[in-house]
């Protein structure tokens, strides 16, 4: 298993894992993925094995309370960013059960702390809130991230 930053060449693999993990309404655009890699490369990484991408994570600095809309390209990282926003964590079916999601989240939270962020936020989808609670995230409110998809805005303060 190899850990590394994501590159534009990984876009096909990102969508393959995304398709195994998320409902189609929750899929991200190429442009949005590529822009996150460009703007905050240290927040875009994954695990790879001999068969390709096993799991990936995306995060970026933002302002408290903001939620990144799907399929919209982030123009820039706010100069007054005060929150570490976890946008996406996904694991390929063949790689589940190895603790990769936990490792990705731990790396994200370590990065957040190293960058001086005391607050992290995310949107939990597809019933994943209990997973995020294990890392100290609490539900702020429930909503539909996209029509028909129950979601929870979550935060963690440390």
C-alpha cells in the first residue's frame, strides 16, 4: 500500500472509487476535483495498491459554516479561512475493512492541526454520521445536501 498526494492524472480512478461509494447525485465534477488539487494539494491524497486507487480524501480551508456545493469549482481559498473543511473521503469496495478511512481521516485532522485550524467541518451523507462521531464530530443541523439525500452538517472543535 502506497500513500501519496493526488494528481490530475488520478481523475479516472477518483471517479471509479466515487461511483462505488456514493449515490450518483453525490458525484463531483472533474473541474471541482482538479481545482481542489490545484488550490490545496496537501489536502488531496490517497492510498494506492497494485490495482490502483484504494481510497482518497479531499479537504480545504474555508470559513466556518460554509459548505462546498457539489460540482461547483472553488474560486479560491478565503484569505480569512478559519475552518478545515473535509469535502470527501471514499474507499474502494475491494479495500474496505483495512482501516483506510480511519487513516485518511487521521491524516486530515493532523493536517488541520498542523495548519493551525481548531475547527473542522463536513457534510455527512448516506448515514455516515456515526463514523464521523468517532473522531469527535457533532451534528450541527440536518438538511438535504442535494435533493432527496438526507445529510448532516457536522463540526469538530479542538
